[in-house]
């Protein structure tokens, strides 16, 4: 999925559903996501799941089922997934297990969901109870991890768990927000190290150095998705809604005024080398549009959603000669620490490859357009 099959041509003018058009492009390209149990494929599957519900066409869920069945064996065991790696990214694909179980009543999917839930039972945590991003990244909260783990966790509780466990889901957001939020801008730093020992962090605050666009995109997507499952009478529900509103207010202040979309490093659009980035823009649009539709956000956000939607189409979308949709200008990856000692500087964030048709970007685009087209 990392590169288009043809060179982009002109920008599109058709008024068809962009969510459907991109989904059909994914299916026509026939990618095979069989190599690893990877979170980014789950972002695409989530978009296809929604388009399947919208259109009533079974081909989208058939595609999802085909790929999920490659990993979920006859006994409901997820192949090429290791619980004891304690990697929160590996939980993300589990979101698809619920709809597959409801559609088929096949116990394999329920068993696989319990396998992922077992990871969360033993997943290492900070002293206050926040999940580490990965076992190899000890004592660290990354914004990305909220999207990877919390929506699955919340839906599992609704389907199979104890409602008292919702407190643990909301705790993840409260701790992340407490430790990563910059009081001056309202933006959230990419990550926080409880020990203050990582080379990428401020030793006094534990926070990383910059506001990475996609990490904040993951965070706001996680918020609006988790709210689907948190009970109406839960004490923390208004806390999460306020958190969503405050975070989106901060994001809109740093959006590019001309295009309406967002930068790779959010607040440094004026700095040479920074660029408008597709996946972050799509994720933020998704959160705004869904927030409007669900009534979490004031009505004036509807106009903001339309500005961003138009900006995404104008700035990032092209069509191949075969009529397939391309999403351009997505950063392939941005992380902190690890073997290559990613240091969290501005220079680092703008150094990572920028690619076309990255799964994370495509999945976010499908979901964003789907929500924007509903309001």
C-alpha cells in the first residue's frame, strides 16, 4: 500500500462519496495484509467496516473477514501475535473482532478478543495506572497508545466485561492529558516519560519536545470513539467531552489558514522544512465531524469540518489514470527512542519519509470522509 500503482494526475472533481471511492480503490488495488498483525491495517479495516454499513454492500466486510481470518485460527488464537510483548499497538486490530462476532456468531472471534483482553490485564503500567506504550518503552505514555488500546478496551467491557472497568478506560485519558498537555498552547506533547530519563524528554516535565500532528490525531480519534461505549451516567463522560473540546480548540488555532489543514509539527508551520500532513488532518477532521454528529461539539464546528474536508481534498488527493484515489503527503512513521534513538526534535520529525497511500492515512481518510459526509 505504500506507493500508488500509477502516477497521480489531476485533482478530482466528482461529488461521489470519497469514503466509498477510497474504499473501492483499496479493494481494486487488492493489497494483502498478511505479513504481520499490524495496527495500521486495522485503521483501514475500521474505515471499510463503516463503508460496508453505509452501503449495505457485503464486499467490504468480506475483505475484512478474509484478512482477519488469516490471523485468527480455528481455535480463536491470533497467529503471529505475542501477548507477552506487551505492545499496545497490537490491540488495535481487535476492534474488528466485535463486528465479526456479531455478524457470524463464530466463537473464534470472541476467543480472539479475550486473548487481546488478557494482554491488558497484565500490561505494565506507570505508578498511577497508565499503560506503558510498549514493554520496550518502559514508563512511557504515547498519545498513539490511547487509540490503539482504549476503544477496544471500552467495547470489550460493553460486550463482555464488568461496567466498573470503564473507570480504568477513562483513567487512561485523564493521566495522558494530565502529563502531556502544554498549559500555554493546550496542545499535547507526543509522549511522556514518568522517570524523566529518556534522551528525548525534558527531565523536569518528562514530556517530549514537540507537538506531532498524527499523535494528536490519534488522541482525538480515540476520544470520540471511546465515547461510543462510556455510559451516559458515567462520572467521567463529561470530563472526556470537555477534554475533546479543549483539545480541538487548541488544534484549530494552529491549523494552516490558507489550506485549512494541519502541519507535521503542529505549531511550527512557519519553520522551513515543515509541511502539511495528510493523516493528521484526516484524523482531526474525523474527530470534529463525529463530535458534531454525536452532539459533543457546538454547532459552529460543522463549518470547521467543512473547511478541513475541502482542504484535505484540495491538498492531498489525486486520481490515477485508472480512476483510483491516491492520498499523498503522509509521514510514514514518527516515534521516539528505540534502537535508532529518535530524539523528538523538529529536525527528526521532518526527516521521516513522506509517502503516498500509507495505510494509516488511507484508513483515517475513509473514516474522516465518512463522518464528514454524514453531517
